[in-house]
């Protein structure tokens, strides 16, 4: 009788063990998810609050900014944006669009061609080329500023759009080549061989197969390049002297005066300059995430 009771109790306790383990695992997942959520919220606040502060103060007068910069505007001065646009932001904005668009197009095109050659062709010195590209990631723009300045002057590119576009493309190529190359390595060779059997040339395979299959990584490269070229400041103040050709980062320096600065208008100009990149990332974040994760299988 006692043995029967022990058997029944063991049978009743057996199903409880997996349930307890499941409850512990669920608690662990809950704690982990909650901790991750708190960290992400703190990270969001750290990034979003300065942007919110900039937008709020761009709608105030300078005196109100200095008196209480943390409060909401007592009078919403949307005309600060109109003033900033009319004082030169419109021209700086157009120059930034031209420089950024050409930089993104040339960088993505040349990087895709270089990555295609490195992944699908065998040639002597291929490993050396790859090492040189990796070495380009370690080259700082500030180190080469003086020789680059002399080179641009000797080529007659000073005070032109190309004085910014060519250095931007050169300094973004190493990273984007490696990024696109990592994705090209994941494309099956069977697709390429089938295209060759159908009579496609190497360039046709590149344009009809590799580029359509690599849309996320190409858009990711374009987005990262746009972020760099749109916000670049050092080259834009050194290689461009003509106020008509200045981009937004260097053009905003004209809004500061030694005696008096309208900080509301200046912050309005900063808001206008930040808005395109923020909107671009919001609309392309799906492709951005897919592009960063697509090349994680092979390197």
C-alpha cells in the first residue's frame, strides 16, 4: 500500500518538473526582455532629447533661450525657419544635396564594381589589393589634409564641388567595398553559372543579377555615405571659400556673429540640416537592417 502511494505521488510530481522549468525560463526571458527594454529606452532618451531641445529652442528668441532654455516656447516663432531659409540655408541645402547625391552615386557604383571583381575574378595581386583596401580604413582624413589641399589646388579643383566629392568618395570606398563584398560572397555561384549558360556577359551578370539581389546592401552603403558627406565639416570649410558653393555644415558658420548671434535662427538652420538624414533613415531603416545583416554569413 505504501509503495502504491509513493508511485502515485511520483507520477503526480513528474509533470510538475517541466512546468517549473518552463516558469523559470519564462521569468528569465521576462527579466531579460525588461532589462533590454530599459536600456533601449535610456538610449532613445539620450539621443532624442538633444534633438527635442534643439527643435524647441529653434522656436524661441535668443533672450528666451538664455533665460530658460529647458522650457517650452512662450511664443512659437516659426518665422525663424523662414529667416534661416532666406538667409542662405536654401543655397547651402542645394549644395549639400548636389555633393551628397554625386558622392553616394559614385561611391556605391565604384564599390559595387570593385566588390564584384574581388569576389568573382581571380587575378595576380588580389590578396594585396584586399590588404590595401583594409589599410584604407586606417587612413585618417586629418592626416592627409595638407597634401590633399595641395593636390586639389594643383588640379584646379579648389572652390568646386569636385573638391569635396572626390575626397568623400576616396575615403568612403574602403568601407563600402568591404561591406558590399561580404554580401556578394553570399550569392550562390550556381545563379552566375546559369546566367553564363544563357549567354550573359560578366557585365550583364553584374547588372542583371548581382545588383538586383543586393538592393538592401547598396541602399545601406548609400545611406552611410550620405550620412558622412552631408555632415562632413573639415573639408567643406578648407576646400571651399566661395560662399555660393558652401554646404550646410560650413554655411551655418555664417550665422554666427562676433557681436550678436540670433540663436533661434541658428538652431532653426541646424534643425533643417538634420531633418533630411533623419527622414532618410526612417524611410530606409528596413533596408538598412537587412543590409547590415545580409553579409554576416561569409567574410
